[in-house]
C-alpha cells in the first residue's frame, strides 16, 4: 500500500490516537477537521463520511473507509507490523490486547456520546443533565478502576518495552473529562503508562498540535 491516508477528525478528539499511530508508523496522512462535538452543522458535515456522524474516520490509500477508533487502531497495527504497535495474531498477549481495546470504546468512550450532547437522552432539563453528568463521570472513573484492577502493565508500557495502540488509546481518552487528576486517583498504574506516552520523543511535536497537555489534563 502506498499513498496518503485521510483522517476525518478534530483536535482533542477520538481521531488523536489514530493520528498518533500514523505518526509513529511514519505513514503520510492528512486531517480534515470536522468538530462533531461542537454543533449539529458539523455533525451534518460528517454524515457523508460516517452515517453515525462521529469521528474518527480513516480513508486508506486504497480508498477504503474505516470507522470506529478501536477498529482503525487495530487495523493500522496489523497493516504496519514493522511499527510494532500491537501484539499480532499468534502472540500470547493478543487476547488481553483485544480485550482492552474493546473495553475502552464499549465502556468508557461510549459515555462521551452522551456527554457531548446531553439532550440526546435527557432532553433540555438542566437538572436532568447535571445528574447525567455526575453519573457518567462516576461511570467513567469506575471503568478505569476496573481496568486498573485487571491489567498489570509490563513496563514501561502495557505490553512491554514498546508502545502499543492501546497505550495511545489510554493516554488520549484519559485526558477527557473527568480529566487526569481523577484518572490518576483511580488508576495510578495506568496513569504512569499514560505519562510515558505523553513523553514519547517521537510525539513531542505532535501533542502540542493535536491535544495540548496543560493544567488539569496533565496532572
């Protein structure tokens, strides 16, 4: 496969781990910015590329469209095994890698579909929205705590000496609300892995452009 990847995404969004993976792979790519969490107009712009009107969307150099962040990350790791971004089929670590790659979008990432536009589920009642905000924050923290209790990082990253797309996933999703302070409180070992991902020299120029780490995000 030769040519350029196209990513439909936005700064600080679910496209960031995909962009980070492409950066580590060294593959040429460009981003078309569509901030779907910002407005209905932006979601309409996304509809031709993803009927769910969500980011990220990856268009491969062959013209194939892939949606769903976990699927994209797993596919990229398999398509570019030279980058060593995942335990590949046949590796004894593969089952747990897939387990947690599915856990994050199913249990944590899914909460943000609700949080981005709370009226989707509870209407315009501000009290209902505030209660949903509280409950989803608690759910996110509880899920990080479950992952913390079930996975033992191999150090320095979750599966050993080399960063994986799962490490990238954790590092980005943990920067969304309730931000890193609460994440570090409930998942300190995962937090140390996330900090190592933050500090990767290969992504030193990438992070400030696509998800600036400041204040509570980095704490």
